[in-house]
């Protein structure tokens, strides 16, 4: 399914000449975090956040609060990963969509876009998930791919899932093989394994040695 097929246009943007009470009532009927707004000439002006709107004076006009508008949107040709990023950056569950001329043509719902993401092989293909981490200046996606493929693994997808204190965490989806050999190879390349795995013989070996040492010291 193409992302553009998910564009919904059943809710028209609120006019700036509308009363705030109308906007508040609309939020009461819907579960959206934001509602798009157009000026009286039909030009997209931005979106209002639900929490803000419920603090406005219901007797005033939308135009009295244009300073509170949030200016975010995507284009109809924006890639789905960038659309997801826009949702996350703006803490929204609705995303206005504009065409190349800047005209409002509808919106995306967050759940619909996530559903499209779930159709990718990263989710539906059988395989194991592995999370590795390394210093931000030392990791390499080409090296990560080489490690997986040199152990007869098939890399189904990879993305940076965390960045903190100069450490990058990369989540991998790997098919076609067990993870143990891949895990050991990552360790030889100085990657830390941030996810736990039952088949990780390195961890099991450390546990066995620890148990043996504890038993020895108790003799």
C-alpha cells in the first residue's frame, strides 16, 4: 500500500473565523491531539493542540488565538519514515498533509502509518532481534552488515534506537540463522550486546564459571 492512500479528508480544517466553543466541541467528539486550522482564504495556518484549546475562552474566535498555532505538516510525497519522525517530534496522532502548492489535502492518522510500518519485512519476516551498542565514532553500518552476513545471517532491517552519552544503540532484525555466532563476532569487534538472548553461550559460560568460583570459595 502506498502511503498517500492513507490520506483522510473527512475532517475539514476549522476556519479562523469560527468560535473557540466550536473547536472545543470538535475536540470533545474526537480523539485527535490536534485539529488543523485554515484562514478565511482557505490557506492552511497550522494546528491547535487540544490541551491549549480547552484553556481558551469559549466566547472568543479562533483568530484571537492564532499565536498558539503549531506549524507542522508533511507533504503528500514525504517518505513514510519521515512522516513517522514528524509524528514523534510533534507528539501528535494526526498529521496534516499539504500538496506541492501548499494546499491542505487531508491528514494521516498515527495508527494507520504505524500499521504500514508493520507490513515491512522487519516485522513480519521470521528472525531474531539483536541490539548492539558502540561508541558513536566507532560504529559502522557497513561493519554491522559484514558481521551479520559473514555468519550466514540475513539482515532484514536495522535502525538507531538510542543515542546517549556518545553511545549508539542499533536494533537489528536477523533471519536465516541462530544468533550465537553473530553475537560472539560482534563482541570480537568490541560491540556491547544490549539485548539478552537464551542462546548467548558467552553469558551462559560466564554464569557457569561464576557458579564454579563461588562453589570453590565456599569449600
